[in-house]
């Protein structure tokens, strides 16, 4: 239980990246979107290097015991997928789409996890789905028009609430939440008559 709380707190700390960008933009201190993209690429690359060292070389820090789950011992850890998906949406999309997608992962996922029973189900309970959708919608509304916010929240909810398995590998929602959310928001903004 204590380790699960630590994982959720680390998860939520990713919202600090969004806060950093927004604060730097507000204060006009030079963290432009292209520079933020570089920062996210560096963080994702660092996570990949750490995962290579852990999985291929056998680096075994105590921190990995606390922050990784048992099924991640021989597979890429959730923290690496988390940074990769955040970097992906930052590289591909503009701030109005990427930032709420990042926050849906950083805040929505641990909040929905807090109301979950932590069992692996094909589809999570209505309470978990509803929580994720509500939190994701609230997160998206300051950034996106309501239609795009709702579709982005639906994408995050789908990624969080429906387990996808390819062969015997379960696709971690840390990889899919920002990507689904950002792609659906983009499609709404690109192909429907909504204004920012």
C-alpha cells in the first residue's frame, strides 16, 4: 500500500512539467515550446537509457523495487512509457492539445487508480471510468473547447479503462492515455467547426 501511494505521488509529479512550462511562459523566461520539446525528448531518452541499463545490464537500484511493479521486472517500466508518451504528444502537438493530455496521465490516472480495486480487468468499473472521464474533462476545459475537451477525456478514459493486450503483452495505459487524448482532441479541432 505504501509503495502504491509512492507510485501515485511520483505519477502526479509529472504535472510539474506542465506547471514549469506554463509558469515559464507566464513569466516570459525563455522556455519556449521548441525548448520544452527538447527537454521532454531528453527526459524520455534518459528513461530509455535507464531502462536499457536495468533490463540489459542488470542495474538494480533500490528505487526500482519501490517504483516498479512485479510484472515490470522483465519489461519496460511504467515510468519510461510515461515519459515516452508525454514526449510524443509534446513533439507532435501544440500546447493546447499536449498539455492537457500530459495532465490526464499525470493526475487523471492516479486519481482513477485511487478509486480502483487494483485488479486487472478487461474493462474497469463504471466508477473508475466515470472518475477518469470527469477528472480528464476538468483538466482539459481550460485548454480546449468543450467538444474537444470531452473527446480528449473520452480518449483518456478509454486508454485508462480498457486493457489492451497484444499477444501476451499488456499495453500500459501510461503509454496510451496522452496519445489517445491528444489524437482525439486534434481530430475534433482539425475536422469540426470549433474555435479555440
